[in-house]
């Protein structure tokens, strides 16, 4: 085939940049080339391919159908070449490379300290961190956009190798002055009458809370559906319902007494944090090293994050006494 015989890495890298940025000028700036030089490289590649790869639109440039196909393969080829260089450097005693890891939104609260700790022992490591809901991370893993994925359960639709590296506590929370905080004998049935603040479909916590109510043969009453943990925390703290959240997302709020766990049996529950990769993929050395780091230190470091002292809940009488004292002063 003329394309595979004549195309060069430079042409593929230039085309991939233009296709990704939808702009010749932006690609030229990124590659430190002139715009005419970029256009020449694209022209030679299109001649080898025997078909146009880019088309002009009202908003700039976008790939043709053939261009989209080639851009996908060009990305994979360039990524493999980058990995080859990093692996060769590792063989020569220079441990470096880019850790490509994807994490569900909840994990963004616990992952940065782990990455910082890993980087302190490996200063030449770079990170490419992608954060999204569970469905988005699964798509990235399937598309080889990331090497490792961190989430609760391995995806059933992919063949993966998974490692449990820490426990993941989740629970029902409310504002300190919520009526349920003082209710004795609180049960899941009582929560079934309340508005539950939940994440959007496709998130791990949403799936977990739905399963809790389904296993209890109860209907989940959704008060509000939000794509942000921060929005749920703010609504819950304002008294607009009960939230079901990962405890990793609300460490500061619990420390400050803004949110508290509801006093009911089995709250919080424990699930697992897993790190996983595709069975068919040979992991780069940097990804293997981070996986080993999570196996050895993940639980210890995550437990330390959650073990910080919390503000103890005050009784109604204590809160009233404090208000009276403030008014008198």
C-alpha cells in the first residue's frame, strides 16, 4: 500500500496534530513549525493516501471520513512509539515515562495525594490524568486512551485484570440540623420517604445506591440528580435532602461539622477501590510501578486521609445554649 510504504512519522505527527486541534495554525505552534511546512507535510501524506484527509468548514478544518480513520491509527502509532522510547530509557537505568491513568469522579479526591507520593519517589515521571464518570472512563480504557483505570467495580463489558487496593466507604449524609439526625431507630425505610440527592446515571455511587434500595426491595425516591459531587454537598448542607456520597468526597465537610453521617445501622457501607487494565494490553513500566505502589501503600495512605478528627455533633440544647450566649455578648 502506498500510504504504509511512503508515510513518515513526521507526516503522521503533523496530521495528527492538525486533526486533533482542527487548525493548521495551532498545530504549527504546537510543533514549532511554520504553517506552510505543516501544509506541505499534509499534502504529501494525502498524496500517499490517495484521498483528501482534511476538509475546510465554516469553523475551520476537520478530518474527512478517511482522515478520521487515519487519525485514530496515527494516534496509536505515535503513542506506541513514545512508549517504546520510555521503555528503552528504563532499560538504560532512567526510570521515566508518562503515567496515563483514568479515574471516576469520586476518585479525584483520593488520587492526587497518591500521585504526589508516587512522584516523590520517581521525580522524572509525568502524569496524564483523566477524570470522568464510570461510563466515560470505561470508554477511555477500551479506546487505549489510558493504561490504568481506577473505579469501584471492573466493567463487565471489557476483559480486564483488576486489583483491589483499598476499601471505599460510602454513606448517607445530611445537615446537622436535619430532622433525621435526632430520629431514634432510623432505618432505610425511613430514608425511602426522603428526597435522596444522587449523581447522574453512569456514576458508580448512583449504581451503588440504586442497588442498596433494590436489594431491600424498596423504591429509591430521587430528590435531585446532579453531575457534581460539590453540588450535592452544597444542596445537602443547605438542608435540601439526604445525600448518598463517597466519604472521600466530603472529608472537609465532615471535619467542619457541615455534613454528618446519619445514625443508622450499616451506615456507612464499604465497597472496594480497584485499579485495572485491559487483559490484552502490555503495561508500560511506569504503569506497572504505580500498580505495585497502590498494592503496597494504597490502603495505608487512603486510611490516613479519612482518619482526620471530625467535629462532634451537638445536641439541640447545646446549639440553643450557644445561640443564647452569643446573643448575650
